[in-house]
């Protein structure tokens, strides 16, 4: 194709409705995101049924806004990409049905896309990815170390055995009576603390790249209970700093060890928790010391958005790997199975 091509992408895996239009795989023309945080805040977390209904209400408006903001028309769209999974099944279904309808109406290809592949390839929107690369994925539902030996090839070498980092942050925030979502509030408190309450690190087996955060969460609750039994208010900032230092120590140490073992040329930080200031600063420092290039998306591309889905879908677009209109939403879609067929 000699002329520029345009991918329209839809993301509805959880509680953000997003539509983006990306030109030639890397040029973001529009990336409209409608967040449901205020809706779910009173419940202390995402309510799946409410999320699905909100996606239905927002989809047409967000789609129209994205097209208008991009300065293109629907006739300029060459393919429609959508998050196929993983995610909340009801939420995914809204996006999948919208994408199928649009692809059918425009008579263009449909590309089902993996949500975590989107988080990883959000980095391609800001710079060139050098292979082999290692992705540290830290989000509300995922904590993984993913080895990319070549473009579009995913090999998970480590994952959480219980809570994801984002889940742990939200649970600790709730225990400290902080607003939802808790991650930014815990991060802010941790930055303010003069000292840290020492908490355990879950290293697991010596050669393991897996993670575990349930014990750390229990240690935080134990500190709060101890303080209550003594009749003293807990030093929330010191506890937040202790929790954050424990998380950062483990995830960065394992990421750097894996980067060295597999001889990667680049480290990619991905997912919503990539917006965490403490994590970004520590990883940047370690990578600089190791002379390892680090790619970190801007805040706007860390949280769920459709531009990242377009970036990942571009891998399949360029290889002609499309999906049929009977494609289903897959809440447990495997990242490794989604890898491109030809690299």
C-alpha cells in the first residue's frame, strides 16, 4: 500500500471506553478515552455489569469524537482493531460487537487484539523497539515478565501467582482508607514519607521470575492491626513507603536479572502501574547503571487506551493476519497464543 493506512481501534476490556485512529502504525491521530472511575469509586472497585452498560452508553459518542479529532472520515479507515481479551467478558463483548459492526459496514478487515500486547506495544508509539527485548508488565490485573525474541513473539517467563501489583495497591489503599483507585494515592504517600516501615520481600525460589504479593498485603494488614491494638494511629505514609519499596525492590530486581540472563537489548515498562513515580525512577536508575535502554510510555499511554491496541494490531495488519466476523470475546485470551504467525 503506497498511501498512508489508518487503523481504527476500540478498547473496552475494563472500565475505560476508548477509540483511537492511528496512521501507519505509530502516528496517533486521535485517542479518546472515557473513564468510569467516578462511577465505580463508590463501590471501591469495578462492577462488571455497570462497566458493560457504561460502555454501551459511551461507544457511539466516543467513536464519533475519535473520528472528528483525527480529521479523517470513516472511508479512510483500512481496518478495525478491537481488544478481544483478556478482560471482563461483558465489557469485551461491547467492543467486539461494535468493531464487527463497523468492519462489516466499512468492508474492511477485523483484527482481534490482545490487551497486554497493546500495553507492550504502546512503547512503539514513542520509539523503536530493539529485539530481543524484555517487557515488565505491571497493571491492575497483570504482573508479568515477557520476553520478546522478535517482533510480535511473546514468551512469558514470569507472572504473579496471586495478586497483580495493581490489585495489591488497591487493597492496601483500601486498608489505609484511601480513595479508589488506590495506586496513585499510595505512590503519593510513599513519596512524602521520611522513613519506611520495613516489610517482607517475596523472592520465591532463587531462579524464579514469578511474583507474589498476597503475603505483602497481609503484612500491611498486620501492621495496621498491631497499631490499632496499641491504640496508636498508623503512620500511613511510612507504611505506604514500606509497601512500595517492597514491591519495587522485587519487580525491578527480577526484571534486571532476566534482562541480564537473556541478553536483551531493551527493557520496556508497560501497564497502568507504569505510571507509578517510584517504579519509573528506580527502573530508570538501574537501567542507566546497567547501560540498558529503557522505554516507558507517557502517562496517557500507560492506562487503558485504544492507541495501544492499534499499535499491537499493526503487527497483524502488516502480515495480513485478520479475523473473521465470528470472532468471540476471550476473557482468558493467551498472550503467547496471540503471537504473530510469521516473524
